[in-house]
C-alpha cells in the first residue's frame, strides 16, 4: 500500500503483516534489523504500529518495485553498464550489513528495489540474521533455493560470505533473466548446487572480462576462498561505480537507474492496476492490490515468495513455494516416468492453433536447456552405475567384463 506520511507529507510504503500472537519471531526479527539499518543502500524504515490484528510497517517507497519485476513486466534485457550499477548498489548494501554483523540470506533480483529518485536498495529482511561477532557463523538452512550457497544447503557452518554467492547468482539472473537451474524443480536444485561446478553465464563472450572475473570471485564453492563484500568493492568491475554512488548527491543516486525507472514506471503502474483488477475479480478477500516490491505490501504468513527454504532444525525443512510452481514429485516406483519427462506434461501446453513466435522461441530455449540437463544427468547416472557395478563384481570376486 502506498500512502502519504502525515508528519512529513512524503509518500511512503506500508507493509501490512497479519499478526499472529503465537509466532511473531520472524516479524520481530525483520523490524529489529530494519530499525538498526541506516544506509542509503538499504530500504528505509520509519516506524511500525498495530492495527486490527495486523502490523503496519511504514517504509521508504520504491515506486518501481524490484529489479525482477521490472525485467519481466517490461521485458527488459539489461545492458552491462546498468548491471554494473545494480550490483555495485547491492554490494554497498551488503558491505554495510556485514560490517554491522548482519547476514541478509536472501539476496536476489526480487529483493533489490528501485526508487524513482534513481537509487537501488536492498529489501526484505524477514530471513536475515544478526551475528554476535564478526566471526560468528550460522547453520540454519534459509534462503531461496536457486540462490543459496552450497554451504547453506549442506547445513554447514556459514557466515556473511554466503550472501556473496547469492550476489553472484543474482548477477547471472540480471544477465540471463533467470538464475541457474531455474528450469528444474527447486527441491532438485538444492541437491545439484553443491555437487556441480559453479555456474556461469549462458554466453560468457557477451560480457566483459571484468564481469566474468567478478562472477568467479563470488561463485567460489569454498567460502574461505570466496571474496568478501569489502574486497569486492575494489574489483575492477564495480570499483568506478562504487566511487560514483558514494560521491553522488543524494548518496546512491545513479542517472542510469533514474533513466531506467522513468522509462518503465508507466508500464509497471499499468500492470499493477490490471493485476489489482484481476485479483479483485477472482479473489475479493485479498487485502492489497497491485504487484511488485515495496508497493504491494501485504505479506501473508507464512510468506510465499519465489521459494524461500527455511530449516531451523535438523529434523524439519519447509519450502515456502510460489503457487505457480509445480507440486513436488512423489517417490516413483519401477516403471514410472523419470522426472525430466514430467516437463512435457506440466510445462508444454500447445494450443490447437499453434504457438506464437515468442512462445515458440521460449519453448525451443527451454527444450535446449532440458537436452543439456538430460545429457549431464545421464553421464552422472552412468558413472554411478559403473561405480556400483564394479563394487559388486569386486565383492563377488568376479573379473570385470
């Protein structure tokens, strides 16, 4: 919800959260972190109050919503110069959080918000954590599966460097419009990410050597060897933009972001109006209209973002999933179809009239990725088969054929 602050006359965002007396820990955590955060690269927080069994959080208004909204609503392909500014802004926000002994734990394009003033800020601190010391480490699985660092998935001890892996995945998302493994089920992805080599861009040749180098510094599987936010601020890919953002008036302002928001804001606002109308027709109980970032500010509990995985003990894991994702596969018995075949039933729905050009191109691209995935999975499966076969033959005292 967007409203005018009576005290200042400033337009603000109001995030309305249903209040549950039995479990308010996540809400209290988010408010605590926002209260402590005072950075031009982190969403501004003003105050909160209770009303009708809800908590109203008054926050800085990010008129254009998230970078993810903008990419998909406006069908924008981001150029490297713009990606550089967005990454530099996010990195400055992360550097501030880490120096303040906080881990964000859910860095992605959907949590980088764009303001009409020409700034990009980090948001959504519902899964963030405070550390008692700079060397403290966590061991809870929390984040969004496609962006999660290997050490987080493996429930190993981790620290703020987990955010830098997520920033690297976000860089791929900004360049390729989707994170790696986005074409497969998120629960399968969490098994693949730790075992596969670090991902890279779909076409490295399209990007500068500095951008590729920055990505490789983020996506190092061993967190001890991964760069910190402070170290990355001086990387050639972002160093110049970091200096410009810090020297800008107001701090964090970028003319590149301002131009992008100005060019897209009308389309974004129209989309929100259309979405609000659609929701009011199909679900009249929805408490907020619109879509996107800090402007559509009702967050039902439990949250249902693009697949945030939370595991606060070793005995349980909950995937908070978007309703548009297919339901998790059940265990298959002998003779059932393999997982990759379900793609053709759940994703491909060709009308009698055929696909239009954009749909056809998207389908061809999806099938191309699926082909590569099949080849990779087949090679891995064959290795496992041969390994087990040799072990059985050895145990039986037989010679390999």
